[in-house]
């Protein structure tokens, strides 16, 4: 009896999730297409190329649509059963609401795990390929060159200040390098007209070195070199480039390395860190949506189906808005990126548990 009921609930739930997922995926593709259709037409992009972009966008659209699909699927499944009074016999038979919706919550948790694995195994690569292809079709090439660069290297002991970084040639122009000791005191200074990346370290041209000298360390000796290089100056060129890399296109290990390299170089990293932590937090959204929907429907007395859908959607909107606001605060530095990503999850998880504990049976 219980196994049969669990199967019935899961069948209804998965049907609702599939229908909702199909609708939201279609909606996202229509939005994506119409956002660029004018440029596609003006550049006379072939229909086959546009179709390929849409196909590469399919995994990403599924990932984005899954949480709302779970919300609608759970709300519809429980709402229709409440509205038809089908749960009267279930509760009258001694089954509690917690036991009744256990398959729903388990399914929500499994969808969260599967969604995370799908994101990391399929979505990241397909989304990167989609963006690359779309940029090529729309002739939107990115320039990684960067003016007025200031970078920290070697555990903050080396400071690079350059007038310009040329990404194509991997060169720095108008370069000043300051080397500090562990106490933070000036140890060496290098002024160079330019620097070229050799593949392992920087080679300076027309360099003037100022080295601390004397027993008291208050004097500096000057050396001039037509060419000068030292393995100490091995901060990679990507650190000097304009920050245009998208964390959403990187595997997790690469994203962690990128955020850490930005942090160590003294470059702005909060936006990238927030996007990284958001990838973990977003994976919990299907479970939270399932928890919201199970707690809402049981509290309504009239128009259960419509009320359940509207209330669940309202909570979902509030949750997404809260995530967006806290993400902006994390980027601005008002809160730490980790808290900006996880605070909405913890708050709404507590709210969902509270609603569920006081649900009507």
C-alpha cells in the first residue's frame, strides 16, 4: 500500500516536473534567440549555425529551469490532490504529512545532486562552447589587453606597476617592480621600459635596478642592464590581463585556482568568488523549492491548487531576489562572498522547515 502510494506520488511529480521543464526550457530558448535575432539577420548568419548555438545552450537552459520546474511540479501534484480531497483518506488512514511527502523531498534532494553533477559534467563545457561560437558568429572578439596594471606576486612580496599590458604580445610597457622583504620593507626596485614573457618568467629591457646596500641598509646601488631577467619574477601573464574570464565557463578546480590567483595578485576577486560559491549554493535550489511547495499547500483552506502555485511562486521569487541582492552586496564588499551565496539558502531552508513543521494534516 505505502509503496504503491509512493510510486503514484513520484509518477505525478515527475510528470509535472517534465512538463514544467519543457515549458521553461522553451521559454529560455525563445528569450535567448530573440535577444540576438537582429544581429543574426544583419550579419546573415546561417540558420544551421544559429541552431547549433541553441543546441549548445540546451544543457544550460535545463540547469536554469530545473528549480522552477520542481517548484511547479510539487505545487501542482500536492495542490491537485488537496483540491480533490484525495488526501483525506490518506491522512485518515494514519499516515502523517511527513511520511506522505517523504518521496517528494527525497526526489528534490536527488534532483539537487543530479543537477550539480549535470552542471559540472555537461553544462560547463557546452555553455563555454556556446559562448565561444556565438562570439565568433557575432564577431564579438574580446581584448585581454589592460592599461594601468597593478599586480601583486610572490606572496605579496613583489609589486608590478605597468602602464600597459599587451595580451597579444605578452609584454608590459612602462614597468616599475618593487621587491619587499618579509617585514614589508623595500629591498629592491626595478624600472624598465618594457618586459617580455619568456614562457617561465619576465625579461626586462632597458632596466635600472636599485639594490639595498651598506651595513645600515639605507643606501641603494644602481645597476643598468640592456636585458635583465630573474626566475623570481614569474607571475604569469594571465594575471595582468583584463578580467574577462567567466567563472561559469570553468571547471570547479580551474575556477578555484582562478579566484585564488586573483586574490593573491591583489586584483578584484569578489565577483568571481561570488559566482564560484553560487554554483554550490544553486545546486540546493531544487530541494528548497520542493520544501517550499510541500509546506505551502497544506496551509491553504480554499482554492488550494491555485493558492499553492501562487504562494510557492511568490516564495521562489523572494528567494531569487534575496540571492541577487546578497550577491550584489558580496561583490561590493559589504558581505563576504561565501555568506552572500549561502545566507539565502540557510535562511530559506529554516523558513521551509518551519512551514513544514506547522503544516496542516
